[in-house]
C-alpha cells in the first residue's frame, strides 16, 4: 500500500455518461496530481492541486474537471464520456515539486 | 528538445550485465528531474529526484546523474538482476511559466533482464 488510495479500481460505463474518480493522498502530502495513461501512450499530465487550489493544468479536456477538498482528497470528474476516454487514470501525491511522487494503484475506466 | 525523450525504448540484457538509459529534457526553465521504476500491474515508484546540475544519486545498484546545462540524465544499473525488469520512466518539471507544476514524463525504457 503506497498510502495513496484511489477508488474505484475498475469502472465500466457507457458513452455519454459521467463518472467521478476519487483519490486520497498520502498523509501529509498537500499536492495531488492526476495522470491519464491511454493505450500505447505514456503518462499524460492532466491537472495538479495544491492545498485545495489548482496549481497547474495539462492537456485536460473541457469535459473533464477536478477539485481538491479541504480534507485534501481529490475528485476527477469525467463527463460526456467517449470511447477514447478509456484509460488508466492515476492519482499521485507529493510534499512538493522537488519530492518524488507517490502513485495510487489507478482507476481503469472502460467506456463501452 | 521540447519534450522528454528516453532511449532506448527497450533493452534486453543478461543477468549480471550493467546497463544504462538516457533521458533528454528541455534545459531551459528546468526545476527537477525524476526517475521512476514501473513494474507490470503495479504503480510507478520513485527512485530519484534531482535538481542541481552535476547531481548524482545512488540507491543500491542503481544510480543516476544529471546535466541540466545540456538537458540529459543517465540511469545506471550495475549487475542487473531479473527483478530489475521493469519500465524506467523519467519526468522533467519546469520552474515557471506554463511548465510550472507539470511533471512531464517520457515514454519510458522497458528493461528485460534474462536469467
């Protein structure tokens, strides 16, 4: 157990639907990062939150949104899902940019 | 270099061989370079984070060096073992502007160590 908890582990949903992925960071970490790994793609950075505020944004689609709550857990909301959104979504947390990231076990999303 | 690039894409070595991989990254606006080890069906695990030019880090048989002026980092594995088989990822984080807060990863080097 890395200390970063992601739920659910697997999710199968239909096109057009909306899902929420949840992440609890490692105790003491203020930064949360979301990454997407699609088939044959590397880890693509989506978004970072630090202590409740959005800090950096990657190539995150407008259909996707995220937030970090006062207890530091984070949620990634994916809406109007398309087949191409099927991927492994990782959450990671860290103390800061100069510290290694601790990754969760990922949520595998399958859109059918 | 606009993106993070890793070479080779894959590598097959025999047990006991020493090996090394390269990570190239944008040298301007650099903040930190990360190395991760990613085993199949698991999550990436941090190996090293380096920030200063000339940094060298070591963990057991694995070591890494950093050259921020020319934008590259090497990861070395001495005396490879089958359990070293994994994908090795490097990621570069920028210091400011649009790069700030983003750790951009390369595609990884897949290492297979044959007994």
